[in-house]
C-alpha cells in the first residue's frame, strides 16, 4: 500500500517537472480573438490553419491589407518558425522590411519565450 502511494507520488513528480516551459496554448489566447488555428474560417485576422509551410497571404477569402499583399507579391515567402518569430514580434516592421508600410495586424508579442511557445503550439496544432 505505502509502496503504491510512494510510486504514485514519484510518477506525479516526473510528469509535473517539465511544466516549467511556457504553455503555448496559453499564449495562443492572445491570438485567438483574431485568428482560428484549426478551422478555415477567418476572424478579423486570417485563419492560421496549416500556417507552417503555407505561402504568405493564402487564407481563402481573407482581405489582406494592401501593403501586406504588396510585400507578399514581391517576396512570396513561405511561413516557417524563423519568419513567424520575426512577424509576430513586430508585424509592421516585418512588412516594412519587405517593401510595405502598414500592417493590419495591430499586435506584437514582445517576449521571445512566448513567441517560441506559440510557434510550437501552431506547429503541433494548426493543421
Ligand atoms: C487584433 C487582432 C490580431 C491579433 C491579436 C493577432 N493577429 Fe495575426 N493578423 C491579424 C490581421 C488583421 C492580419 C492580416 C495582416 C494584414 O493584412 O496586414 C494578421 C496576420 C497574421 C499572419 C499572416 C497570415 C498569412 O495568411 O499570411 C500570421 C502568421 C499571424 N497573423 C499570426 C498571429 C499570431 C501567432 C498571433 C498571436 C501571437 C496574432 N497573429 C495575433 C490580426 C491579429
């Protein structure tokens, strides 16, 4: 009996330890007012379903900003972890670096650890 309790406690200990890493699902809550990740339906922002490996500006029926479209037409990037990190850190700066001026995404995720966590969340779940 005591042995079992001891083992149960030990197991809980093992599963709890890695929880120190930032939970990407929690960070996602900051994005979800404007984006879906597992449905094609757009909100005020484009759906991010399948965003990893997706071309810029590819959400069906979403009206991207003029400058976003311009930057995308000129650079035709494919989203990966590094580009997502640059974009969500400062969308306006990202568009500026690619020949546009404005971004319709009025949101910045400043903390690198939060960006890393939410990108992991999208990599695993935005399918
Ligand atoms: C206030 C609403 C809002 C929030 C919050 C927001 N976004 Fe956006 N997002 C937008 C809009 C609007 C666009 C379209 C940008 C444009 O047309 O200039 C966009 C575009 C994007 C794109 C480009 C998609 C494509 O189809 O090329 C990505 C990637 C993205 N957002 C990720 C995120 C992530 C990740 C978060 C959370 C960390 C987030 N966004 C938070 C509104 C938002």
